[in-house]
């Protein structure tokens, strides 16, 4: 007779192990210690074998019958269920060794070669803090686009929209690396390609950075000169006016990027928004400021080290607070110097492509990036010196002084 749930549940251990048959080779094995195991005795190619199906009560009678049925179907199709179980265990072991974290560690070691230590450290920390706690322990083969989307939603929910997009890019790179380097050839596709960051993360509204009109620039330049803020901060603001780089590019500047003799500031690709190298020709006024600054902060890796922690850089808030104390809260930001320079240079007739390239706006691709960063270097050098001279004339005069046409 077939077993019942009550018979299975009420079975008790005896001095010797015994079996409760359910028919067709399926039975419950009850050990003297009280353990209950579902087993299936079968013959395959003339050999008697026993297949362990699972433990009761983790595997119910109904589940044992379903596993028994699948094993019998396998035998009928010429497949040994014992071999299939061994393969399943082997696949599980591979999956457990093939976790996302295992591949993430390998990718990071491969990717960081040639990257700046600071940039590599940022990506590593973001990976550890935002991605690995969710995906790290999962077999990489089991990860779906939904899992990746959930990681991004969790980050975006904190308001860190840029970090969420960066996490997506990192996850996608890890999958591409795994596909290219998986010796078993089991990792065949990148689930990140099933979604786009814009599917998860809403775009930030475009906010125009506050800036004064070019006619108000003379008063601002004199206010910077007479400001009681510390010298390093004054130099930072003046350099923004002379170079019109992005605030993050300025405050993250390192001394090895500066060549005072060549009058050039070469910013590495890792620190640029466009992820390609950028050359900033330095006017004589900028060289003099940097020479002074080197006497103050030349001991540090950074041009603008944090006042209390030399391992960090000055914060963007330092520049904003300095402008606030000058009376320019809500009227001017460090980024505003970029807009002023763009407007002024265009009005004076300089070539649009020269201005855009100097602002690092020019579209670049992987093929042309190494060439474009040095493109138009001579006319840009002339333009930057004339812009610096123009600022000096503005500061010295009471009215707008036209500077040389391009």
C-alpha cells in the first residue's frame, strides 16, 4: 500500500533501521537515530543503485513522489538519475565559486592598471559599499536585469543619482570582463544590456550655475583681491577665472600635472568629465599664481589640500563660502567663471571650436581622443594669454575694455 502523510509523520525509530515502501522502489528509510530519508532503489544498465532524494520533513511525501517520478522518466529516456544528481552538485559548486564578488575582485585588479590611485579607490569603495552587499554572494549566472535594477533603485533612493549610474556602468564592465575570461564558457551574456540607466534613474533638471554679468566682472575681480579669505582660496578662485576648468578639476589638481616651464596643465583622463586628457595652456598670470602656491602647498600631492586633512582636497564649499563672504551668495559660483569666459570669448570673435575645446565641451570618441586633447594648442595658448590680459585690464579700469579681436 502507498504511504500516507500520517504514516510518515508517525513513524518511530527502532533498534534497527527499516523501510516504509511507497511503491516502485520509493521508500522512507528510518534510522535508529530517528533520521528519515527518502530513497529510490532502481536498476540502470543491469546494475542495482540507490538514489538519495532528500530528508523528511524538509522533503514532504508529495515532493518525494515528484522527485521519484522525474528520476523514473530519466531512466526511461536512458539517463541515470544518479549521474544527473552528481552533475547538479558539480554545477552548484561551480556556481558557488562563480559569485559576482569573485569576478568583481578580478575585474578591479585588471581595470585599475593605468588608472590614477585616487580614481581607482573611489570606484573600489563604491563597489564595496553599494553593489557587493546586494550582488556579491550571488552566482554570477543567476543575476538578472531585475537584480541590477534593484541595486540602482536602492542607490537612487538615497538621492545619489550619479552614483547609481556609475554602479550600473561598473556592473556592466564586470560582466563583460567575466564573459571574456570565463574558462568554462558558461557566462554567455551581460544582463545589464537589457536595461539602461535612464530606465531607472530620472535625469536631474538642468540648473544654470549662478554667475555675474561680464559687466560686473571688474568689481568681482577687485573683491577677490581684497578679500580676507586665506591666500590658498584666493589663488583657487583666481585660477578658475584664468583657466575656466570645472571646479572638481581644479580642487582635485595634483602637482605632477603642472609644468610651469612649459606653461601647461595636463589633466589626466580619469579626472575629466569627458574621460579624455585635457591640456590647459597657462597664461603668465596663472604661472605666477602657481609659483606662489607651490611655496605654500608644494609639500602636498594636491595643489589645494584640505586645511585639516592633507590626504583630502579642498571642498567645493570652500570656494562657495569665500564668494559668499564677498557678497556674492546666489550670484556667483566657481563654475560661473566658465560661462563668463565662454560668453566673453565668443563675443570677441574667437573660434567656437577653440573655446569649446578649451572648456572640454568638444565631443570626443575613443579614436580621436588622444589627438583632440592637443588640437589647436597654439591658438588656444594665445587665446588664454589674451583672456588673462583682458582680466587684468578689467580689474584695473572702471569700464569694460575691449581686448584684441581673435
